C-alpha cells in the first residue's frame, strides 16, 4: 500500500511535469492600407475561424460592420466554450452603431475654449507687430532629428506656451525682464500635450465621454462611458487673442504624437466595444459632425482584448485630416522617423498552440525516456482512434506498470532525466514565445500606408530601444522567461532590413541582467545593462550582417538615459549604487556620468557627479524631454527631487526633508561636470502634502539667448545663464482645489 501511494505521487509528478507550466497568453496585431492590395484581403463572414492552430498573420480589412461583428461574435463563442478565456469586452464608439442612430437627440460636446473665438476655416489674422524674439533658443529634446515630439511646454524664441491645469498659457517671455502672461485659453477636458508650428498651435486633450448605445431590438438607448481624445487647432498669429479654427475628436485614450514638417501624426487607442450584439466603429468628428469613418485593418491572430489603434494625420496649416484604424492587442512602444511609424507589441500565439504544446511535450520529451516496449505501446495508443480521455487512461496504466518494474535507482534516474529534459524543452519553447512584433507604417505628407511586419525575440524597454538607420531598423531587447524551477534573462541586438527581416544579430548579452538604457548614434549602439554593476557596451552596427561588441565598461550604478555629447562622448543620467551589509546592492542618489568612447575597445567614465541621498530622483530618468543640454553653451540642466537629510519626526511620522528644483551644470570633457547653481521655485523644503508631485517642482527648462527659464506648475522663473542670478518670475494660473483633478498641469 505504501509502495502504491509512493508510486502514485511520483506518477503525479511526471504528469504535472508533462502537462504543467502552460501559461495562456494573448496579444495580436493589425495595421493597414487605404486600398486593398496583395498585402490586404477583405474577409467574409464565412472565412472567420479564429481558433485555428495556425493564424496567417496576413493583413486583412473588414469590409463592413457586420463582418467585424461576426469576427467578435466568433471570438466570444470560442471563449464561452472554454477554448480560450478571459475575453473582456472593451469600451468603444457607440454614437454610430451598425448604422443605427439612437432615437434620442445626441450632441457630442465640443471642446470649446472660454473667451476664444471659434471659426470654421483658417483665415489670415491681423496682429499688432511684436518685438522680435531670438533665434538662439532651445527646442524640445527629441529622439529623431526632424521629428518633433509633443510636450506640455514649448517655445519659439519669443513666447513660452505651457499647460497650466485646464489652461493653455502664452507668456511673452523675451526679453526676460519684461516677461508677462499675455493670454490664457481655458479648455474642457484634461490637456495632455501640444505642438507649436509658426502661427499654429495644436493641443491634445482627454475627457470623459458619455455616449448612448441602442442594444439590438431594444427601444431605449442606454449610456456608456468612455474616454475621448480631442485635437484643437488654434491660429495664434495674434498671441493675445488666439482663435480656435478646428476641432477633431476620436473616442479613446491619447497614446502619442509626432510632427514632421507641417503634418502632425497622433495615435488614439480605444478598446473595442462589443456588447448585446452592438459593435462600435472608429469615427472622427469635427465638432458634433462625423467627418470620417476610417477603414479598419487587422491580422487574424486571436486576442484576449482588442484595441482600435487609430492613426490620424493633420496638416496643421490647412486642417486636412486623414486616418486609418488598426485592430490589435495592447501596444507598448512607438518609434517614428521622418518616413515611418513603428508600433510594437508582445506577440500572442494562437491558443491552440498551448494546447498542442502540452501534448507534444509529453510525446516528444517524456515518452522517449521510457523503455522501448513502453514507448511502442504508448505510440500505438497515440495513433489510435480513441478519444483523448480514453488514450490517457490507457497510457497512464502503461506508465504505472513500467514504473513498478523499475528499481529504486532506475526510478530516481528516470525522474531526474525527465526533469532535465522538460526544463530544456520549456526553455526552448519560451525562447520562441517571448517575441515582439513590429508593425511598419509609412507616412508621407499626411498619407498613411501599411508596409510590413517583423518579429524579434525579447521585449523592448522604450522608444530608445529602436532606431532607423538608412534602410535598416535596429532594436535592442531583453529576453526574460520562467520555467517550473528557474528563470532566464539576457539581452539581444537585432539589425533588420527594410522588410523587417533579421539580417544580423547579437544574442545572450549580459546574462542575468536587463537593459536599463540604450542610445543609437550613427552606426554605434551604446547599451547599459545592470544587476550589481553597470556594464556600458559599445556595439558596432556598421556591418548590418555582423554586429559586434567593441568594448565594455563596468562601474557601480546604472544609467537610465543616455545622451550624446559629441561623437566621442556620452552623458548618462541614472542612479549610483553600493554594496550593502546584507550582500545585496543599495540604490543611492542620482548620478551624472560622462563617458569617453573615443577608444571603442576601452570606454572610460571620465567624470561623475552624485546628487542627494537614497530616494533622490529626477524626471529626466523617465522622460527625456525633461533633459536640457546644449554643447555650444556648455549647459546641462535636469530637474531634481533631492533627499537632503536623515529621517526626522515631522507631522506625526518620520519623513525626510525634500528639496525640489533644477541643477544647472557646465559640462565638457576637459572640465567634467561643474555645478553652476541650483534653482528652486520654493524658498523652503517641501510642504508635507507635496512630498511627492509638488506643484513647485521644476519639470522643464529651456533657454532663450543668455537666459535660462525653468517651469513648474506655479511659475516660470528666469535666471541669467552666466551666474544663475534671478532676473524675473511670472506666476502661472494655479488653483489648489484643481490640483488633484488636473495634477501638476
């Protein structure tokens, strides 16, 4: 009896080994073109079979709402039958549901601007002549030259445009001694980002949106709540009296945007709404009028959640708009060059892959380790016409009988061999599963055209993990996966051709570490990984087929952001680290590093500057637009939240003193980092309630001529670049009672 019990326990271990460890994942993708071609096929309802083991990943376009409805219905049916689980119906557009308009009047709120005249078409606006600005001014720190990135602070050498809670504020900022607020635009919703292009300003806002759904065969519309993204275009020829000239809205959350020349491209993500046989399609409105229903493209890879990714382009001068919508899973990163948009997301294999995987693991890995006679019997059962339950009933009996014939040593050896073989098999499969899909979409003067897709092992950290160099696309990834009893982690670099096929690769770089920052500069990649030390890798990409590591430097700490100083020097911003008394690594203050990479085989850290104690932070670690650098001015500015002392008992509990402001440095290879001064918008340590996310925290900095401007939620302060003495200060409209509604802005 005891032997029987032990046998069943061991057999259970084998069964768990064979059938355990399967993780059901989901993801998917889509992208599209204006007109169907060899890359895009229009599907018919009869073609829909999303539970097939092999998905084609081919580009397809829904030709009607009915076909999209049938696709989602098939999806829901498969989940309800247990084929794949966890489908969550999303939130989508429902003011146009299968062509049916609800009988009750519906008015889409227009994001109007208080006190601003709204016009139907752009016109020339006469404005009083303004004092000239300066051509010597900073711009938003962007990844790709010629591709502007939206931000909540912009300047043109004369005026500063900033978002202050629910307002766009225009400040006549040059000359600094006469700086003052000259206009405010109050907008509905939550302002996110903006662009300024000559006499045009485009603002993106998000707002809660109530729309009405008429379920099938019902008589009364019911409300549904979703997010709405609005693009507001202003004529700012007269900065004192900006005029709204266009208003476009799309249901969904604002994802990201870029501006190339006079064309603004922005992406809105909206969960697909499918409920009570109601499907809501993407639509673009100008004010309350629907002006466009973009074509919807997709790949027939099943998803646990579907998301419309609507890519829209607006000519900021003529207000012309164009858009396409791609139905895919949850995207995570975006890279934009002057000619292409690259959208990335984790690959999701069809659910049947995981079901077949469990069965194949048993037959391919476990059965071959059994004695020959047991193998023959099991394979005969496998090839029989029995159902799966009957097969396993007979197979388990054979395995029990076989196991009972083994000696104790044979049993132990068998279990050890099975564990090892299954672990190796799981690692091999995990390498195949852990991939990122990259969709390439061409952009050209407002046109949007799907090109191709590619895949790379691993996942991307952020937009700086990607780069387009000529006809090649380069990416850096971290591969990380788990088996039943271990985890694996390493890093990779891939070079892809214009069709996103892999032409060259470096794999398994820095085992047991992950990427913290990357920067592509010309034909080099600078990559920082970290676990206990900070290896800075210099990687040569000049031969697309043979990328190679030229050198590396190991130092304490890590860099979260890398910025080129010149072709031979790199600035890093991150955190310092130190070994602790428990044998681990402790994170210390913010660290600036200056690397000399002139000798690519032997990179060196030639200077380092540490700020604050453990807990000190900088927004520049997470957002490159908070980083201000100008080599010609020998200027580096970063915002800092500095921990300045040990914990003290204050306000009823222990807390540390916090200083918020900006650190201003000169930097050069010869002199390293030299602190020129510190600028704060608060004369004392932070108030208790603003220990985090203070409205006095400096978040952006810029310069015009020889004046440094720092921006917080409360004010814009102007200081001399020569000696950091204060010149002027302009208060921004800030209301404490709106702080938690609009946050910093």
